[in-house]
């Protein structure tokens, strides 16, 4: 159905803007590529040779930077040999969400080809949304509010997420609903206890 809407030129405005940002800047937030790793304090692993790549994703790189920092802390504490790369761009999932299957496939193929040239054999993803995600914002907000209401009834003090895009949805839901729960990424929690 999304593909049919795309063929008719009926892409939601937010997804159109995200598409344009990916093409222009390599990320959905229309931020300069040069700022993608501004959150990273120790740049030694940036473009350092390794066959394992830590793929941060747009949301942790530009919006939820504490998640990216926490992930690096966890990887370092466990002694994982990995690298980050200045060649990292958006995974292309927003294209898929917009029904632009060809653009999504082209973006993924370019990314895989680039990583193969670099000798990457394993990729650690920070954002599950880079693999599977991107759905209607209204549905995400409604679902987020429902999850927070469920958590409130249990007496929980916090909600833990393993997806930066999901954390963003939960934070938006908390603001909209006035629910006062801490919303953390699992890596933030792990880095606090390690």
C-alpha cells in the first residue's frame, strides 16, 4: 500500500522532508554529516581498522547522543574490538517507511558495498530502528502513551527501551500525556551499573 501511495505522490510531508535530508546530509535530521560524531569524546576508534563496526544510526548520533555514549561505554567495558566510521550514513529505513522501496534498497546496497570494501565482517547496531522500524507517528504516540500507562499501573519508576527511535516515541508520549516516568535506553542503564 505504501508503494501505491508513493507512486501517486502521496508521501506524508514528514517523510518527504526526511527523504530530502537523507539525500542532502546523509541523515533524517538534516544535520551536517560533520556533526555525526560530535558526541564521541575519544575519536581513536573513528576510522580505526577493525572487522567489527559499531553502526550508531541517525537518532543516537544526532538526537539521543547519551545512548551512543552509553553504548560506547558498554562496548569498551566488555573489551569489544570495534570501529566507527565517518562514512556512516542513514540506513535508509525512512525510504522504506515512505514506500520508496527502490531508494531503500539502493541505500542498503551502497552501505553494504562500502562496508565490504572496508573489510567489515560484523556490525553492532545501536538502533533497532535501523533494522526494522518507522511507522505512523500518530500510532507511535498512541502506542507510547498506552505503554507508559501500563508501566504506571505496575508502580514502575522507569521504562527501559532497547531502541533509540522507540525511546524518542516514549519521551514524546510522556510529554503529551504528562506521565512522569524516567525513560532510559538499556545502554544508559548498563553504563550506570558498570
